[in-house]
C-alpha cells in the first residue's frame, strides 16, 4: 500500500469513529457557548416564555436573512408580544464569526440545513432593518 | 488485603459523610457558653403583588433562594433554569418555598416581576419574587453569602454571583451550590433532601 491509500484508510476509519461526535463548526460551537448559551441554553431550549427555544425558529426559514442582524444588533421585545426580555446586541462579533454561529445552530437544529457563506452574511448585514 | 482494608475505610468515610446532618454555615460565636449561629436577619421586601414580605411569611418553611435581575445579560437565565429544575421537583412539597431576589429594584418593579413569574410559568404562592430599594437587597445578599454590588463596568450594571442557597426553618444557611453548574446543582438536590429528612423524621 502506498502512503496515499494508507492515509485515506486512516481518514475513513477516523471519520467512521468520530461520526457521532463530529462537529463541523467548532468555532461556531465555542462562540455559541460564549455568547448565546447563557440565555438559550447549550441545547437551544431557552427558558419557558422568557427566552425562546431556538431549535425550530423561523429565523432558519422565512426570516433567515434577518438572523445575522438580530445576532449583531440584538432584538428589542415588542409590546405586541408576550416577550418581556430583550436580546442584547453582540457588536464585537465579526461577520465571519457570525457566519460560524449561524452555521453551527442551523446544522444543529435546522433539518433543512444549508451552509451560509460569509458573502451572504455580509449582504444580510448591509440590509438589516431597524438597525440601531 | 491492604486494598480491602482501604475500601472498607473508604466506605466508612463515605457513608459517614452521608449520615452527617448538613452543617450550619457562616460565622458562629460563643456567648455565655451558647453557640450563636449565623442567621438571616429580619427583612421586609416587596413581592410580585406589591405586598411586603418578611421572615414571618417563611416561618415553618425551608426555602431555596437566589439573586438576579431581569435584564441580566449573563448568568441569570442559566441559574433560573436550575432553579426551575429544583422547583419542578419540589413544587408539591408543602415544606419548601422558593425566593428569588431582584437586585435591580429600579427596573424590576413588582409588576415586572409578576410578568416574569408568569412567563416562567411558576406559582407565586410557591415561588416568590422580591424586590426593594437596591441597598436593602444588596445588604441582605451578604447574609446569604452572595456577592452583589452595583458596577457600571459589569454587563447589565451589576456584578453578582450565581449561587443557589438553602435556608432552614431557623433561618440558618445549610447549603449552597453554583447555579451556573448543573452538576453542582445535582449534588445540591441531595442536600435539599437531607434537610427535608431532618423535618420529616
């Protein structure tokens, strides 16, 4: 066996073993833990009617172009809803970091996962409505 | 053989630790030959219905307590999730109450706290939310060994720890845990059970 096929085999074995725990967005996971999990929990479940469960959020489907905006600029609770807490902005996050977070949560909880590109995020952030 | 002896010794220690009553925490001192233990002092704070609550309202109960503020951007929701775990387990136990103190009396008015409790889906007969002049709450935090102070540099304007505290019928602090650490809280369940057993014998 040449070096190349050995490498392929060992990579395949590795992939097979690590299949269940493999995390394609390690930075996204770290950032989620640091910036989001205090409120939304590591498992995304949130806290009753105080902090939304983000596992089935419409921000992955019908409102997906707004996701980067709410991460960067926060979300102020509207009087018309039952929500009473604001989501704080995270102005320090770069567009690249935001795309990693989005890919992490999408991959984790959205069945129709499709990777977002940094270019999409740049465009989304240009077009935020209600930008503060 | 040595190993066996060691194991027996170890199990002796472990079971011993399990049977010991919970200690009374805090500074105690001797007065005329009597030991005086640290005790939660008298307090009078407003609850979510704008009614003053004092120690008398907790008489004959043990209670589980924490300190927070509604707009807290950091550890508070994490701690509340653990408080909720405890609440879900003990909500039908008549001996236990839950007491959350807001350290942000300016923004966390009684009516805001009422909405908070409603959104948390808890019964305020069982779990009360107290507020007051910020000085009053921050002072009493000391007696629960919780660090809480105003700090404009801290996220949200307050610095405080996420401890969950267990108080017995005699206003003595008997155990606490880090509410940010689910494993620590799991151990704390054992402490709560132990204190309950003290009263249910």
